[in-house]
C-alpha cells in the first residue's frame, strides 16, 4: 500500500524510526503517559482481563488455574484506553506481542505495567507501540537484554507525536485497514480448513476404496472399515512390515549433522551418524505427535528412541502405507473404536 508524501521530512533521531514528517514532535514516554497503580484490594473489581496475542481479553474469574479469589486482590485495576505492557521474560520469549490497549474496566496481574495516556491519543499510541514491538525495540532497552523491565526502564522511550487531529486520523485509518485485513485472514482460514477436510476425504477414499468407482466390493470384515475393493487383501500390520524403534535421544542432534534425525515432531533434526539405510515410515511413539506426525523417507537416517520405524515392506508400497497410516491410524485407534496402541494388530488394506 502506498501513501501520499508529506511536504517535508526530518530525521527523527530514532534509529528504528528513521525520517518522519517535519511537523511531528519527539517526546519521551513519561511526558505522554502516567503509570497506573490502582490496587484491587477489597475486590473492588472482578472483571478479570489478560494480555493474549496482543489483545486484552476477558477470562473467567471463577475458573482461573486454581487461583483463589483472595489472589485477585493483588491485581491492579485498569480502565478503557489504558495501555498494558508485558515486560517480563524478555530473555526467553522474543516472539510474544507485549503491548495492548484496554477496552473495558477490569483487573489484570500486577506483573504487567499499566499506563494511562494523557498527552497522546490512546489508539495512536497503541499502534505506535505495536510497531515498536514488532521491531523488537523493547529487548535492547536499558543497556542490554534484561529479564524484565519496569516503568523506570521505559519512561524515556522516544515517541513521535503528530498533531492531535492527525493522531486520531492515523488510528482511525489503521482501524479500518486492519479490520479489512483481519476479515480476509478469517476467510482464508475458513478456506484452508475446508481444503484440509477435502484433502483428508480424498486420501481416506483412495486408501480404503481405491480409484475405480466401478470396482466390485467385498466386506473387509473390519467394522470401522466396511467394504473394500474385492481384489484387495486385508492384513495385520506385522505381516507386511518390520516394526522397530529408534535408539537416539534428542540431545544427540547436531546442527550440521550429515544425516536426517527423526524425532517426535514434524521438524526433522540432523545427526552425525545413521542406524538405518532403507525405505521407512516413521511416527511419534508418544507425546503430542502420536497419530499426527508421520514421515516417509528412503536412505540413511537415525531416529529417536520413542519414534516407531516401519520398514522392510512386503506386498505394500511405502508411499501407500504412509498415506494409509497417516490418515487412518489416529482416526481409528486414537479417536475411534479401538483406543490402544498395539501397532502389530492394526489392519492394513492393499
């Protein structure tokens, strides 16, 4: 998107900002906001708020991770148009969005910094801080990377200040444009969800009913599978491949390793040696990736000790086996009628 140019520009004097319109002023943060410090002692307010993904959201005060009601007396009260900052865990988390504007009165943890805009349009400041946030400004303030900061550490943060009417116009423009973009993102999410469903349906149909819609069918003898093409066989897993596990640990991974190292996630690490040289299908044996993470690979590799390795295929193509397992195992064994992980008893059609 292109924007009309201003008549003249000046150097902002701020490394991460660059040139700005000549009529804009530069002010330190403390000249434009005040630190809010209103305790919720006595449970004055019970509208529990939290900073999540760059937004202030409501939380259920009656179901909040085991916190007792008395715990919320240590929280602070915030008002609409306040700006909340999460300036904790700066060393370990450089991905989170750390500022957001408050839309309603409520309470929020005192671990966060709450500021009240006084000499600047709140929504303009909110967008400006979001830009600073995305530029990773907060991580290098105060003479180096810190674990956390307070208002005293950010109060001299330089702020570019357009005239008041221009601040309002900029914020209104960004409200409109970001709303349009958010709507497009939501449409794409819906489309992606539908395409994923279609993809799964295509794979499921192909690996259980084949490609010929006119092929004669027979009862597979498996309640969850139903009919399969009459010329297909149904065999237990142990009769069509060898089932083993890896022998390495996560700590064995090396950044410049010569061989793929399959762990329990979609990410393929590297390792310095190999234990297998074959065609194989690999999947997580425990953790969040069970039934969800699958790899098909041919060549030299090594695998984590909690990764299952299916190899030495007999009477089944590895790519078909990969498609069948990645589509059917989680659906049938982990979510369906047979909640167990006895791999050798799982039936495969071919």
